[in-house]
């Protein structure tokens, strides 16, 4: 019986690990499965550009994994049952379970509102392409002279603020940092 490796998430880490394992492990001994909610690879490092209005070409995960033997499952994880060693997923074909012997959890990070009033309704993140596109839509709806507040002085915050300011000079963009920049 083949050893079943299941990778949850196909961002930078999940895609790298799955590809690396496919190159190193024998397909006669190992099955590699990848579950990802979106069919495209999300270049998180460029999502601030998507939010600002640039069109960034996407790569299909099916194309990335073509010829590797990796089995891609475009679906959302709904439950993990470590006792039975199965993951429940829901995709276009409905709900199913995928068994595993080794589970790699690479679902990435997400924004957190920490219960701050108004954040859930009025704040956006650039953690995934759909959220970056929602931010773009919101920016498109702002009038000239509208205000944009970017919270966070990490690379994503700085790049988002500068990209938005450059692509939308009619908006007033403010970056809030914990301390001094630089």
C-alpha cells in the first residue's frame, strides 16, 4: 500500500513542499495530494499590486503540478479527523473525505480583527486574491480626496500604502506604524 501524503494549502510553503516531495519520493511508494480552496497559485507578495488595480497574471495550480504525479483537490477543508486520518473537504463536486498517512498543514495566515468594532465591516487585507480584489473594488468606489488608512509597517503594509498612493494619486493614503519607519 502506498504512503499517502496530504498537503493542506498550496501557497508558497505547500506548493514547495509538495513539489519537493514529488521529486524526492518514489511514485511507486507514495501518493501526494494537495488541497487548496482556489484553483490558482496566489502570489501573496504581489497581492498589494492586485489591490491597487494592476492585473497580475495568475498561474493555475493544475499547470504547476502537471507531470509531477501530485493530485490536486480544489476544495475547502471543513474538518480534520486525526484518529481516522482523514480530512473532510467540500469542492465543486460536493463533500468528500481524503485519507492520509502524513498530513502537512500549510494553510497560511489570515487577518484578525481582535474584536475591534468596525474592523470586520470596514477593513480589508491582502492575504488572498479574493480579499485583494474586494479592496480594489472599495478603492474604485472612493471619491477623489477619499482617505485610505493602512495599518501595519511590515513589508505588506509599506508596499500596500505606496502602491495605492502611486496608482491612485487622488486619494490620501496614511500608513500607521508602531514606531518610526526605517
